[in-house]
């Protein structure tokens, strides 16, 4: 059986997706105890380590066929705002991939990050380090909505192989799934839209969305601009799930925020996937996660090309 390890494993999207493709994930690591606890609850047969991976002893990590890694993206994402010193530490997590690959030289490494990762000043040096280890890099920009996930989530997926030519995958897009599939209409409490304390900006956004979409049932970014959107049709995939509460559902004169179980579905996790016990932690982990259906398709395509 093909085996893998999962660096910066978080909620477990990489592990879940690889497992769906028939890969056994032997080892997973993350620096956050809450993330390790959630990952372990869903993947008890995987060995878990809670550690800053800059300090990892890679000789103690099992040999594997595929290295999966989703190093911190906050230092690269456009949403980060003005650069601050901690973003330098965030960006540097990508070097753990090089260290692990240097030790084990697995045939395949799959690295996910935001597309801006390639604009990082040190990306050429990172790519050169991987090349010096014998890897050719094939960057793919992939929208999860094209791979069975009811959410538009564009990410960079770098497939590094120990081959002469880069491994370029051709993945036919699947039909888009609408956001209405994830809504649990009767499971959660709704509140009146026009209630004391609701901000004037929110009320104006909802009014404009109702007018623009021509419906009383739609999604709206409740916090932040939502890329300039006032509203979003339920017949489209959801917009990107973030680490903070963002999306609200409007139904007539009532509304509520999307709940973690709905966001779990929007990320492509199975309904039985265990989430963190608190809403804030669950949403944070979901917003940082990798979408399993996309990973499953990519890993299956890599195995087919081998």
C-alpha cells in the first residue's frame, strides 16, 4: 500500500483526501495541540506529533512514498494586510518541507499554499533547494469547486516528483455543486434581520443584495467585504471559507451565520468528521484546512501516472 506523512496536518484534509485515494497516512504533525487533537480523533491509526516542525528530527519519521504538506499561508495571502514580523516566521514554515524531503527523498511531495506563495521573495530559493534534492516542480492552480467541493477555493498545489520532467496533471472539472446543498435549514436558530444593534452597513448590504439577486433567500458576507459582494446566490458554490465567521444566510426577514457543520460540508469533509468542541476553534481549523475531495482526485491521478 502507498504510504504518506502529513506536515502541518491541521484538521486533516490532506490525510482524509489521501485516505480516500487508498493511501495510508503513517504520521501527522502540527504545532497546535487543538489541531493535533482533532486530527487524532478522526485518524486514530495515524501516529501524531505536536511540534514546531523546524525542530523535527526527520530520522524519527517513518519512510513514506508521498510527503503531504500545507505550510502556513497567512504570510503570503493577500488578506493578511500589512506585513508584520510574525509573517516572516509563517513563511519560513515552507523550509520544513525541504528538510523532510532531504532526509527521506520520497518519490512525490505535494505542497498546498495560496497562489501568492510563488510571489514570495524566497520562493526561487525554496524551489532551487527542492531541485537540488532531485525534484522537478509542477505548480497547479486549482479551484476546489472544480473537484466536487461546494465552495470556490483557489489554491496553489505544487507536485514535486523525482523525475526528469514535471508531472502535469489534467483533471477534468466536475459540475459545480450549489451552496444550498450545505444548508441545514431547520437545525439552527434564526434571528430577525432588523433588530436592535444590527449595524446600518449590514442592513444596507442585505437590502442591496435582495435587490440585486431578486430573491429573499441568499448568502451574504457578514464580516468583511466578501470581495465586494453584497450577496451570493445559493445556486452557486459558497465563497471561500475563512478562519473567522464570514458567511450569513438570509431567509426572508430572518438570518443567521453559517454553522461549523455547514462549513464542514462546504469544505468537502464527510458528515461524520469530528470537529473541535468550540465554534471558534472549529471554524478556525476549517478555514485553514485542505479540501479532501480535491486531494483524493490529485493523489489518484498521481498514482495513475506512476
